[in-house]
């Protein structure tokens, strides 16, 4: 398999199955986010609801793109993904996946709505930090700009969700004359058809959004595994024409060759040397190359590393985040943007079979394990039980928030967005005293503890596995 010996093939299969297991757990751990309202309001039977949600989660992964997945991959330093010692890569992957699975299973067992996003990101940070501390290489660092973006997304999305749900619910309370929608669902009785239609539509929207965002995290996890274990096959997208990558690198070289660096400051000069060196390395490696088979396997990671370095800097230059004295013309900036977009296509990709595997894992996982967290969502966040209007409002807000985040390529916590939305509707209806303090504190505590616990656990497991594999 992929030219690996039997032992490595077994390890690769095990890691891929573990990634599928994580996404399966993500499915049943987060199922309640989509199906809680339709089950709790008797709009759909539980079996029908979870199957319906599973199908839309599956569709969401396929149609959601891979921006979030690549954001997950790019959180780690490129050096971490391909260590010269393959056992170190296996240690990294096992530590990352086992940490995510352990924390997800634990919180699900106790019925705590916890974020799979926080769990996976904490695991990635943990192994990344442990690697950096062990290597002692000052040039290796986490992608702090991406971490900052992800951190802000995870921090503010629940706050935004609470506020938006509160506003929508407040407006409904004041302007909707038909009070049927504000009633608590009676036992074993389906709501009026128009309310039922709204609730099913919102369930569908959250399921699709969950798949398009959370499903991509599983895709990113699988790509980390493939790049770490078999970079010769997956460091760059071999389905794309190598001559176009050469052309983009050569074009960047030519654009930068027109810069007069004699008056450049130290920062500009450093940036200039870094970009031209990486572009020159790609051009040299790919010159006259028509087929990837003529390139030594050891060079693919270097190509990936150079592409990521170039695109990272050019993104900042062309967006104005880095102010330079290079004096590019409008046409030159347009050329650099096109070259950057072309280059990204070679590192930001996921094979069809990876997306299919994660789609199936998430969809199947969504069909089981829903009951524990549905009760928390429906009955334990507020002192009053969930009404039709509150359920629909929270899910409309969740679908909009998650969809917007997916469009921006940012991971968010479906769990925390929806839970905060439920809380917002409860406060809008009956004031803050309507919240059950114990449940809110438990959810908040899980939200606060997830990152530090998973960072420490994944880092410790990484160090343990590295030590065991070195014996």
C-alpha cells in the first residue's frame, strides 16, 4: 500500500481507522445539536430524525469545501508533519487521535455538550508544543496567526450565538401574534404542521452546517496522517500538472527580480531572501519536469514546505497585512495573487476517498448516541422546557453562524454555538434567572477545561510514545 512495508501499512490503516473513529464519535457526540429540537418537540421520531440528520451531515462534508480542513493542517509547523524519524510521526498521530477520542467519549458519557473542535485543536496544539520543546529548534514554531484566528472564532462564536438568538427570540415575542409557537411541546403530540416544517428545516440546516464545518476537521486530521506517514504521495497534489507549479514559482521569481533591494530595510531584505530562495528551489526542482515520477521522493516535502512559506508571505503582502517597500505595481500585485492561488492548489487538497470516508463516518455516527445530550439541550439549560420558538430560533442562529464560519475557513464549535443559542432564547423569554446554573456552569467548565486538558494530555502522550518507540 503506497509502497510501504507490511508493518507501516498496518500502522497507516490503524491510524486511518482511528481518525474515522474520531469522526464517528464526533457524529454521535454532536448529533443532539441538530436533532434535539425536532425530537424534543415530537416533530420527527428519534430514528427518523437521526437518519435524516446523518444524511445531511454526509452531504455537508461533500459540499462544504476543504478550507476548514486545510486550516486544521496548517496549525502545525510543517517540520512537525514530516520528521526524518517515522516512529516520531506515528507517536504524534497516536497522541493526537487518542486524546481527542478520550475527551470526547468522557464528556459524551456524562451528557456534557462539549466541543469536538476544541478537543481536536487542543490535541494539535499539545503535540506541536511538545515537538518544539523537544527539538530545541528556534526556527520551528506553531502557526500563531492561524491559531489566533481559530481562537477568536471559538471564543466569540458562542457569544455571538447567544446575542443573535436573544435578539431573534425577543423580536418573536414582541411581533408574533400566534402564541402557538411559544408553547412547550405536549407529551407524544406532534406540533402544528407549519411549526413542524420550520423545525425540520432548521434541523436540516444545522445538520448540513455541522457536516460542512466539523466534517472538514476529520478531513484535516486524515491529511495530517497521510502527509506525516507518506509525504512522497500526499505532501503535494500529484493529480495537478507540475509544469503549472513551476510556472507560478518562476513567475514569482521574475516579479521579485525587478525589485531594487539596495535601499531595503532589514525586514524587507529578509522577506525578499526567504521568498526568492523558496521560489528558486521549486523552480530548480521542477525545471523541465513533466512527470512526478522523475522527482526523488525525499524532495516532495521540501516542495510543500517552500510552497507554504511563499503563499503565507504573499498572502500577507497582497492583502496589506505586511507593509513593504517593494513598490509593486497593480499588475504585479495581481500576478502575485494569481500565482499564490495557483500554488495553494498543490498543498490545499484532499483526495475524494478521504472525503468519502469522513462523510460516512460522520453520517453513521450521527445515527447513534443522541439521547444523553438531547435531554441536556431540551430540559437542563433552562428552568422551563424548550418551546417550539426557542428550538427553531437556536437552530436558525446555529446554521447561520456555522455556515458563515465555514465560508471564512474557520472552525467553530457546533455544540457551544447551539447551547449558547438555547441559553439566549431562555433569557429572552424569562430573564437570566430562567437558566439552570448547574448545567450552564458544567458546560462552561467543559469549555474552559477542554483546551488545557487536551494540550497537556496530547503533549504527554506524544512524549510517552516517542520514548516507547525509541526503546
